[in-house]
């Protein structure tokens, strides 16, 4: 967004542009009674300068003015990156259809005819301010969703969440709490922030069920509290550690596949009380955040698994440096599959082979073990295979590039899945005119 962004904690700023003092006085009186911040301009040039300097949220613009009329002013506003997103409502005595058409064609969002009626002015002003804020909120939510999906840095995700929530709700502070991976009865604060402080807190912990955060994590329910000290669920220990004073708060669970993994908490709305609109906004951000956090954990698990495999492969390669050729009759246990070595001791097959052959080992995870030990990865594997099946069912026959684009995976990952499905007889690999295609088996 290019113009100043609306904030739920403050009344909007409105610029009135009219060359008639009486009209300026009337509109100023109407709007200031509703606590709007009002700025005045008596001509077009003054309007352009004031719009840039005040970062107005809305402009009420007269059409009939000397030197530069309202149409020209609006064209200049829409051509300037700093003011193009400010909604403009034209106010004039002109009431012809063509006048209204021209007002909309130059970028106006609405049109009020004179004589002015208080109720109409307020209704249109409030409507377009609400539309502007909603547009801003949707743009911000979309941008944050893209940014969260693009990062696998857990700390960065937590900081992005708190910055967005604090801004969009207009609150004094925000905190992100996650269940500890090895001790899920504890919640650890990944980031806590207040707008008038110059640092974050990240060393806070509460037990499951302790305080509002612990209650939300335990029950999976939302909480809106207007007076924290009067609520039996409130835990003052966090305020004592941070020096912060919580008056009101809103907390929602971070949920993935019906499992609560943490809590997003917003404290002390700067103006008014937390309401259902705030709850819906925070829930939307929490949904994107939970997915991003879960993806980060999955990536971490994959990296750890890859590191473990690399370590195992290194050990095997070191053993293979001393290999011998394997021959003769090998006693092998029919139950545990251990082999009796030359000294009469029983040892694992891979150890014996590594010591007696020139074979090289490559570790992987079979589907049965993946399902047992890595259920989340197994679910993703099954989901990807189903997606490939659906693509081939829809296209009938497709090449690697088409399939990868449809399922949203890199071609190398898609090729691995296709090879597995070919080996299992689920699909067929065809070569036509030098190009490889895939289709479902009959």
C-alpha cells in the first residue's frame, strides 16, 4: 500500500478540499463531532500538498474550484504513488449523470450532492473508510501468508506473526507460544513484543493449563478478556517477569490437523476493546502461522534424517576401505538374520558384509518403516502419489514437466514418485517419439 495505512487504534484522518469557507466549516463541524482528525485545503494545489504531508485516510473533494477543478486534483492524486490509494469522495452541486460518470472515471469512489445532509455524509465516509481498512487488511493477510510460506526459519516466522498482529489489530503487544517438542506439558514463548519497548522476550515458559495461554492450549478454545485481573484464568507471573501490565487480551490456538501446537496472544488493544473482527483477523493469521511452523518442523526433521543417513553412510564407507571378497557357506540366524563371523560371534548382516565385500551401501526408508516412524512424511508421500494419480486420471497421458507443474513439486521429486509407482505397477512409462510419457495401468 502506498498511502498511510489505517490503524484500528486511532480515528481516521480526513482531508476536506473546498474553496467555500462555509462548506469547510460545515463539514469540519460534522466530522469533528465524530472524533475524526480533519485537515483543510482551499484549492487544488493546497490539496495535493496537504494530502502528501498528512497521509489522509479519505478525501472529500469539491469539483467546482478556480484554477484547478476537482477532476484535475483527483487525476494528480491518482498519478502520485504517495496518494493514489486514498479514496476520494466528490462533493458538488452538479447533479448531471455525465458529471457523476466523469467523477468515477478520474478515480473517485463516491459522489455526494449539495445541499449536504449530515446523515448521508457520515454514512458514506464511514462506509469508504471501512472498505479501505478491509482492503488493507486483506492485502496484509495475503502478503503475510506468502511471506510465512516462503520461510523455514522458526524465529523469523514468530517475529513476522507478532509484527503483523500488533499492526493490524492495533494492540500494545503480541506473543507467540509453542508447545515444547519433547515436553508438551510446557509452552515456550518464541517471541513477545510490546510496541513501546526496544526488545523482544524469548525466555518465558508456562505449564499447560496455566494462565490464559495455557488454558487456550489445553482446551483449544479462543479467549477474549476485557479485564485480565478479574479473570480467574489470568496468570500474573509473566507480567512480573517482563514488567508489562496486561489489562485485556485475545488468545487463539495455533492448530495443525486438529492438534494444538501453540497459542497466539494479543494484549492491550490501544483503542476500545477486542471484538469479533479482531478475533477473525487473528484467527486467519494464526491459521497461516500454524501451517508455516509445521512445515518448518517437517523440514527440520528431514534435515536431521538426512544428517543421520550421511553419518551412517560415512561409517559404512570407512568400513568398506578394509573389504574382502565374500565366499563360502554363511551361517545366518533364521529369526534375527544375524550372521556368525569367522570368530564364531553373531553380528548384524550389514556389518559382516561391510567387512567382507566391496559392496557400497545406500540407506533409505521403506514405506512400512516410514509409516511407523515418520507418519507425517508418510502422509505427505501418499498425498503426493494421490495427486499424481489424479493428474494422470484427468490427462490420460502426460510427461514429467506437466505432472510436476500440476502437483506443484520439483521435477526431481516428481520423478522419484513416478519411478516408485512404475515399479509397483500402478502406472506405465511410455517412450513416444523420443519423449517419455506416463499413464495409468489398466
